[in-house]
């Protein structure tokens, strides 16, 4: 999901996994009527960067909303309409014309537009099993499943489905380079969770990270020179490293300790940006590429209260963006930099319902 939680992403393996089994009831809530679309929502105290907040989805579990290059469309993953796990959807940027583009089998995550908005790629497990993957084994603490995802591509109406990756295990968390030629993604193909790039036809795969631990959720800077990602690197020989390797053999990962890193687009010059503790993820460059917006629970690492923060590329200037006392994550700026879209538990009809919101961005 790009920690986007029915998956890791951004992203992560599943919003549903993050909030627990109580989400099933939320997922069966009725969807928005035409009168509900683009409903205004009051900001929380201190949310000075957000103005004119609007709610785009209503009911179910919705996350990882990402703009098309034109800014007119948004792709997102959602558990709704009777499906037992996330499917991939597309909607207009005002929340209208929602339609499913995945085939309804398996679980999907991490959708992204490319080819001048004529196609969408996303990850799905349906090639391995048409049923929804089982929930993680929480007897080992809070863990994510590394399900057998591959990356697929389809038109925005769901037709012309094609497969881009063909390796066993986890391939997901894909995002597109600004020039539209390259996909960065996370894969287990070499035995660890690492970041790779490939062309949009699936060819010329190149590995960018090599450190022990979870490297994932990559996003490109707007100038195409850098990639920001989340990472947790246990020290060799430590009990954390042994636990990480043990869980990997079971197809699991424990995402409780992650910070943000930046590297050059070719994988060089890696440097750690945050040292916060807890889980920091879902990073995205601000429109000027000078800061990163991301989600973290560092103030209470045992909680599910994630908020959005800004940070400079040298790790200074940490600034809180959202203050809602529950889940806010998966931020992305519109192509013109004027709006922010993200997922939040705010204004839910039932506890822990996750919906997509959009706001004017106040720099």
C-alpha cells in the first residue's frame, strides 16, 4: 500500500487494517446522494493551511486519492458497494461520477494516472486469488500482510486490463515520474522490501534501495530529480532485525517505526529527513519542491491519531497541518498546486469511517 491501508502506501497495506474490524460496518453505509456531493466541512482549530474544505466521498472506507495530470479526475481505493476489500475507483475532482475500474476480484491499492490521463495503473491481488486476502495475524502485534500484488493497467473506464509486473510476491505502491516515462514502486522480488523503477510498459526494471528493512511509498519531486519515501532500517544484529526477517518469511511486516528519506532519482545520495519516532509515511513534495507534506503519529506512536505535517528537506521547520484527533493521511497537491486532497476520519457517519476530502491550499 502507498501506506495508501488496504494496501501499504503510500501507502499502507490497508486503511481497513489500520482501524480494525469495526470498519466492516462502516463499509456498508449508504453512499452520497447527489445533494451530498462536494459538501463543505468546517476546518479544525489550527488548520490554517486548509480553506474551503469539501467532502468528496460519503461512507465506506476510502483512501489513497490521487489526481490525474489534468486535475479533472481522481483515482482512489474504496471498500464499498458490498465488496469485502478495496477496489479501485475513479471520480471527477468534485466527487461526482464515481465508478469502479477494477474487476471486483481480489484487493487493489495504489492507483495512479498516466499516459496523459488515458490510463491508470494500480496493484491487485486477483491474479493470485480472486478472493479478498485474509486479515493479518494480530497475535504477533500490529503487522501488515505482504499480499501477492502485481501492478496492472487499464483505461479510466476499466477496460483493456493489462499486467505490468510478473514476479511472485508483493509489487505495489506505484507512482509516476513527472515526464510520464517511469514508475517507481515497492517490491519483494529480491527478498526484501525495496524501491524499484520501471518503464510504463513494465520493462527496464532497476533497483534503487539496498538497505535491510522496509523501503516504500515512493513519490517523485515535481522537477523529477528526487524521490521521497518512507523507510525503517533495523540495525544488523539487533533483535529488531531478527524480528523483521522472521516476519518477512511469513509475508508480514511491522510498520510501527518509519521515517522519511529522500534520494536522487537514480537511487544515489540517500539521506534521512525525519527522526521522529512512530510511523511517518505518505510523503509528497510541496508544489515548490522545498518541503514535504506527510502523515505521522509521532506524538503518540501507539495511537492511530495520524496528522499531516510539513517539513523542510533538511528536516527542519516541522509544522502541523491537520489537528483532527484521529486519522488524516495520504496527501497530494493538485497539479496547479492550489488544492490538497487527502483521506480523513473527520465528519464520519460512524466511528473510524474514512473519506476523501479536498481543500484550497494556503501556503
